[in-house]
């Protein structure tokens, strides 16, 4: 079983970064997770259905 997932966010901006109206599909149960928050490398979201955790990783480009 997958312990957690990592969602990489390429950007030229400095964290925290505002994500608005982003739909992320849970890799475990295929549930659509709506993301509307400020994120940095310590941020995460949790699936409402299966409790799978997705962590964010900011990639500077």
C-alpha cells in the first residue's frame, strides 16, 4: 500500500503559493480532491474517502 504521494508544483514564485480551484485525483481511490489553499513544502491534503495523504513539493524553475 502507498504510504503517501507527492505532488510536485513547478513554479517561479516563492512559497507559499496559492492554489485555487485545483482538482487533484486521489491515486488510491480515484476521488476528486478540491484544493484551494496556500501551499509550501510542509503542506499536505488528505483524501476524505480513504485518508490517503498527498504532500506538496515546490520545485523552483
